[in-house]
């Protein structure tokens, strides 16, 4: 079908991969919980942009260079791990700072952590530097394009649309779940500080996991 092999296998694989917790989804949920639905969708837009860039690179064969030259992948891998760790540490620092100043006026307390500001740009960077996403588009995404098909750009367009469709559904669920959390956080500042610290710890954990994971 339009140069795509095993389409439904691909769909099931995409759904399973998207549902796995990762830095992209955690970041979108955190932004929505701290800053609301509109900011959550800005973060989701950054994820869509990052994934689109990776898909285009895969379709044009540029991303396969990372598989052919492991040192290039290692550089990107450690850069992504370092960025995730840096984001996590700064989120934790912000949470502790807010907790120490919890007695100050609410306007100061409600200021979102610096690492959850500019959500579109930060989400795009997280997506682009996520080795897990890169490996997905190198080793899984391109395998479903039929070799020799006259118009592979059509195949890649359909496969990409499937990824973005299910990603949009999942991130929307997280965003509106975050809106509920936002109401809880406004009423319970200790809960907000604890949840923000947990998010920061998750990002640090993602960074450590990516840095120590085998490329194979």
C-alpha cells in the first residue's frame, strides 16, 4: 500500500513506543501542570517539530550516518544525556527555591521553574537530542518503506503522519491531565514542590540512563 510494508504492524509498534514514558512526554505533562493547557500545547508543538526534523533526516538518509559512524552517535548521545541532566538539575533547584520561599506572596511562588519556560524551544531541543527517538527513526521508521517504490516520499509522509497523529492524541491526554494537576498544585504548595522535584529527578535519571545505555 503506497510503498508501505506491514502497515498495521507499524501502527502497533508506534502506539507501543509512544506510550512508553520518555523525556518528551514528561516535559509536556510538567509544562501543562505548571503553566496550563496553552503552554502545554506549545511544548507539544516543540515535540512535533523535533520529531518532524528527525523524520525528514531519516527519509533523506542523513540520520543513517549515525548508524554508519558510531562516534557521531556517541557525541549526540552524550550531548542529549547532558542536556537532560542539566534540565533536571535546574528543575530541582527551582523546586527547592520555591519551597524555601513558600511564605512569600503567591505571585512569587507561582512563577514557573526556568526550565519549564520557553516550552516550545526546550521541547524541540529535548526531542532532537533524544537518542531513543533517533534510534527509533533510524532502526524502525525506515524499515516499513518498500525498497524500490517509485515515490518513497509518499510512504514517509504517511508513516510520519501516523506518528504525529498518535503522538498528538497522547500528548493531548497528558496536557489535559496536567490541567487537573495544576489545580491541585495551586491548592497544595508542598505537593507542587514535591512533584516538581520528582520531575527533575526523572530528567536526571533519563540523562544517566541514556549516557550509560548501549547503542546496540
